């Protein structure tokens, strides 16, 4: 007798009805009910293969794929992917900073760390998801890939598509993208398209186009993207010697990271790699807060909004990963909160001045920690990790306008203004006296 074939170790499974698709089926929603799909691994079969010791043994690898902070955890990301076909730039391996005293005091936290995903190759956390998504695109033979983007997704997709030899089509909301991000997409060779509408209109158009023309979709509804993004949590916990914090706080836009973090924590606990779950706090900009509105009402209704915020990376009014993100909060006893744009730019100025730096959307997480501590939701002595999602230079125009006091509608509370002097030592001396800089007396 011929032995029955063993079941696959990973499948695409609908989070609503449980219907499954094979991994080589390039679909993004359930063929039965239209629900979101997730990559589900057979954790019982993986249990004897994975351990803290295995992942620790790969630290310091210099050859791909295990030099990547995503593929170090390959067994929990895409166990069936042939190593030679993985599309990687050595992403991940980002720093977990102990917050300098001045910033910690401003936030009001005794034990705060910052996981800086802006240190990825294209300057944002998107690279973690893109290595997973583009690897799958490559394996299923895609020739074209598309995404809607406020900037970071397009920059990342353009880079990874170039590596994979796949044509990239990126769709932006017209006039609503930071130049640093647009420049990356153009430089990496993507077909860059401005759409006369907001991000949600772009995403709707891309989803229609990918269905009609057989283009591979690389927005966060792609479940392989979230498999890569969940390694933010894997790596952060490994950097903490597998000790879970009390809180993980992150910005919320399309809610892909919120969804991915919940999946990461569920899997790690099921495998015995952590012994407790931290609480998740997702922070939205006040003008782009549909998830927060629904959270406040006990998720009785799914809200959508017309988004307005200077934090363009989270300027999203109808988050694609809403349902998965809600389940993350339910799993972890998590919460949603909002911060104003003024709170975001002030928090950014403080993070930047601490020598760490981030893009505006990233600062929402730190502004959120400050607000939650002030309101007594988080105790100042609790163990907190806040996630910074993008690099300082993603939006340099905002930085200059803030510090020059020319950012329309904002107070430059922590401005570091540019100075102009004449070319003589007396001007330098006046500058030093005026800046009250100790230890800089003339010789």
C-alpha cells in the first residue's frame, strides 16, 4: 500500500470560517466567505524543531538566509521556503534601545525601551514583511507586484521587487507622501503612480486591479507580509533573553503590525518560548483613529473615517487588518489610545534630541506611552517596549519646519532653531554665551 501523503506543515486559513487554501495559491481573502487569511503553521509538528537555543545559535550568522532578523526564525515564518529562493536584504537585526534618562523623565517611565524598526534596509519595518511577501511572490512565479502606499510600503516593495526581478507598481495618494519615501520608490525603479484620492481609495483600486489582471498584491492583507512583521516581536524578546515586558506599545495605521504582534505572541506562548503575554497598546493619530473609536465602543461597530494627520504613515481611515488587530487586543487584554498631532511632533522632537530619531508616525508610540502613564493606565514602574517604525530621514521637511517654527498650525515646543552668524570669532563667542554651553569657554 502507498502511504497517505502527510498534511502540509503550513496552510492559508480563513480567520472567520476556517476554510483553507494551499500556500502556493496566490489569494489574499477566503474563497468561501471573503474573510482575511492567515498563514497557520502546525505548531505541534514544529515543536521539536524550534527552541530558544536554535534561534540563539543563529545570532552572528553572516550568510543568508540566517543573517536576517526575519529568516533567523524561518521555521515559524515560512518553513517550506527553499533557502536559495528567499529574497532578503539581511533585514531586521534592529536595535533595542534603553531610553536615555532625559527622554525617560519626559515620558514619565522608569523602564522604557525602544525597538527601532527604522534601522531596516529601506528605513522602516516594512522590510520584514516584504521579505516574506516577495519570497512568496517569487516562488509562485509572479512577474508583477503592486501595492497602495503612504510611502514606506512602496519604498520597501520597490527594493525587494528589484532584487527578485519582479516589476513593481506602487500607487500613492496624490500629494500625500513625504518626498524621502517617494524618492526611494523612484530610485529603486518602481512604476510610481499618483492616484487622485486618499490611501483607502488607492488600496481599493489596487485590490480591484490585482484581482482582474493577476498582479501579485503586497499590501498588509497579504498574509506572508504579517509573517515577516511578527518577527519584530520574536527579535525583541530574544534581545530581552526571552523575558516578556508588561506592555508593547506601537503606532496603528493599517494595523498590520498589531495583527502580526498578536500572532507572534500566540505562537510563542503555545510553543513554550515565553510564559506570559504582554499587553498590547495601539496608538492612533487623533485625526485617523477608526480603530480607537471602535475600541471605545466595545467593537460594537466598525468605524471608518476620512484620515487627517501629519503622520502620513498612519494616515489611514479604513484599516485593512481591523479584524485581526481586534483579536490581538482580545488575546492580550490590550487597549487602543489616541494622541494629537501636536503630541506626535513634540514626542518626535524629544526622541530625535535623544540621539535616536524616528519618523512622525513612530513617535505616536512614545506619545502614547506618555499619555497612558499620565492617565494612570500604565504605571511608571512597569516594563514597557515602544516600537519606532520608521527612520528619521523619511520626512525631513517636517523636521525643518518644526524646528524653524514654520510648521503650519503647530507650536514648536522643543525647537532647535538654525542660527546664522558672520564669519568671526566674536560671533562664535556670542553664540556660545547665548546657548549657555558649559565647557566651551574660549582658549
